[in-house]
C-alpha cells in the first residue's frame, strides 16, 4: 500500500480536481485541510507512515531538520517548479525524489490588482457599510494620472505595468538589475529606489524573496512614501519589514496597504495586521484559483504515476 498525503487543501477541492483513483487500488490518498506544521514534531507525527507528500508551494516547510523526522518519505511533489521552502539536497541525500508541476503565470498578477482596486476604492469598507444599512461611507481615489511604482519587472511586474498603462497611470520601476531597455519594453521609466517610493501613488512588489530582498521595504522606504500612497504585496511577506509596515499604517504615514503574504502563514488570529482598518488582507490567494489547481493537481497525479512506474518526471532534485 502506497500512502499519499495531500497537504494544505484548505478549500477541500484536491480530490475533485484530479483523477486520484487512476493511481490504482493499492494507493491510499488522505487530504489535510488544516495547517499541520505548528511545530516539526506535530507534522512528523501527522505524516508518519506516508510514502508521498503533495504540497502547495511554500505553505508547509520541509527543511533538513523536518525531513529527518520523516524517514518513510520516498516522493515529494510540489506545485510549481520551484520551492524555496524545501531542502532539495537533503531530500536527495535521504533518497527522496522531489518533483514539480506547472503553474499558471497570471493568478498573482490578478490578485495584485484585486488588492489595488480594493484598497484604493475602499471596497471592503463600503461593503461593510452597505450590509449594515449605510450608504457612501467611503471616499475612494481614482487611478488615472496617478503613478504606479513597480518593484521588479519580470513576468508579473510586466503584467502589472501593462495594466497600469491601460488605466492611464504613469508607470515607473526599479530593481537592482533593471535596465533602461527592459523598462522601455514595459512602457515604464526606470528610476532609483528612493525616487520610486517618493513618487509613487501605488507601489506593487514583484521580486522573489532572497537574502538580498528580505527587508527590502523597511522604515526608511515607507517614510519616503506620500501620506496618500498605498503599497501592495503579493510576492512574499518578508520582503516588507512587517513591524515597520504596521507602524506606518497605525500612524497613517501611508494611506493603506493590500497584503496577501506574511512573515508567518497562516497569519496568527491575533496578529496586529488583522486589527487595521487601512489594510486590506487576503490569505495568500495569489495562486488560489480553480484554473491553477486544475493544472497542478492532475500534474501531481502524473508525477506520482511516473514515479511508481520507475521513471519520475519533472524531477527538481536530480544529481547535478
């Protein structure tokens, strides 16, 4: 019997979106709809006896210390072809194959603009007002003619720049390696990091989390922003210094924030961000759309089938 654990299936949809029965009668598939990793021992206990883990990218972490507590694991499948929260080398050393799936290139971009519209148009506030019997409590701002500051002009940043241009915004951009030529390709103007924060009415972040980008936006950068400006983060939580952001929002140093990613996920129920009226929060929904899951879960089944047949596909930790 091969036992498969599907982790972090918060919406209880994994089983309906792929043909798990096609794996055969000697396979047991168990889904978990709660976050299990309150600590490494609790996760190890929950996954004891499982041969295969299917995980959503960077929800549940598997550093070396966690993998050492899971001697039964033989295959791990991550959504996406990159997972910085899994120790690939340690998995290889333990004889665990790690495979990946495709992932759609646009959901995080859509979530970015959902948050931009929500925070600038004050949609959550107005929704609460209407349902309480009120009328026109909010006082939104327009985007046409405003300046959009894009941090990172990769695939997602370029999409955000394109929509900013379509809305009649002035688009400026910065990242450490950004060139004038790349900015021009996206109909944006390359500026310094300092000028991006000074000039932008909306700042949106589209860089990967790394040692170089951790804390990229801190007290100094937030202090440069206009009191009327907004910041949106759908990339990774630690790119913004969370304490600095909370302080800026509490003191009304900036107008508001739209946040989808956090230092600790799931976000603790008593977290300060949950108490702020000028922050619109979503729970890391940047890739949580049906169309994405309809790609990822069937490809996870494909990975398991191929591994069971002795010919794994899309292996992420093969020998160099």
